[in-house]
C-alpha cells in the first residue's frame, strides 16, 4: 500500500511532467550507452561505460536522498551532486561502485547482486536518516527501528520491485513490436511471404532497436522502482514510530 502511495507521489506535485522528462532523458542516455556497449563490447567501451555509470550513481545517490526528504520527484539540478559530496552519502556512493562494476566480471555478478540486495536496507536507511535534517549523527539511527521481520519484508519487496520492472519492460517491448507487426501486415496486405521478407531483411536493425528500447526503458523503470521502494522503507519506519 505504501509503495502504491509512493508511486502516486512520484507522478504528482509541481512540474512533475517536466521533471520526469528530464529524469527520463538522463536514464535514457545511460541506457542507450549501456545497450551500445553490450552490442559492441570492447575495452575502451567498457571503460567509458564504467565512468558514465559512476557519474550516474554519483547523481542518483544525492537525488535519492532528496526524494526521501521531499517525498516527491525532485528537480534535476546540482543539489543532488552537492549532497553526494557529503561524507555520509559519499560513503554510500563508494560502496555502490564495486557492486555495479562487478557486472563486467560474470563470475562475480551474481554474488554482487546478492550483496547489493542485502545492503539495500542499511544503505538506504543511512540516506533516509540523513535526509530528515541533513545531519550526519542522524544517519545511523534510522535502521535501529527495524526488526528482522521488517528487514526481510523490505528485501522481498525490493526483489518484487525488480521483478515487476523487468516484466513491465518486457510487456512494453512486446506490445510495441506487436503493433509494428500489425503495421507491417497492413503494408504487405497480409501477404505472409512479403512479411517474412521484410522482417528477415531487417533482423539486425530489429535486434538493435529492441535492445536499445529495452535498456532505455529498463534504466528509467528501475530508477522509479527504486524510489518507490525507498518510500516504502521510510514510511515503514515512520509507521512503527507512530505505533510506539
């Protein structure tokens, strides 16, 4: 219920549409670059993607903290990066770097994902505690309110958000290409041979286009999903405080 409320808050508020367009542009650029590197692997491509990923993470750590404070989609400006320079948030940022870079080493990527899921609650709790007054001494008190069952439920909800994000992107890509298939069928007037010829002659373009679209959408949807889960975490703690 809290996550649904958090999702609504992301799409409400002042200048929500313009802020989403800006955020989508940032996520889309990162997703476009990542899709390109996946289809054109190379040392310098991976180095470039790694640097871009570190910059994106640097921005998002501060942006996420701003959302935890404002409870609506923040404006994309330099406040996010200035906030990440704070010692507490910078530590969260540094911990996230090796977890992301592990994706370039398939042997360790699954372990890194497992560690990232386990660390999600304490790291986001640090950001949430800091977000109230932007004071470092408050950052490490937030997680003390969580019991083991709360911790476990938040982890399960984070996994659920990730699964829903992938499913949503898969359905969106399927619908887009289904509509494109209908358009091809209309142009070829239902001639199966012509349809097969058109599709087979453009297989490489279709493959690249689907990868670009999927990665662009995935970065944006996962970003929104992360903010929704952040809202679930901070309201879970506040609800427990009200009960006490």
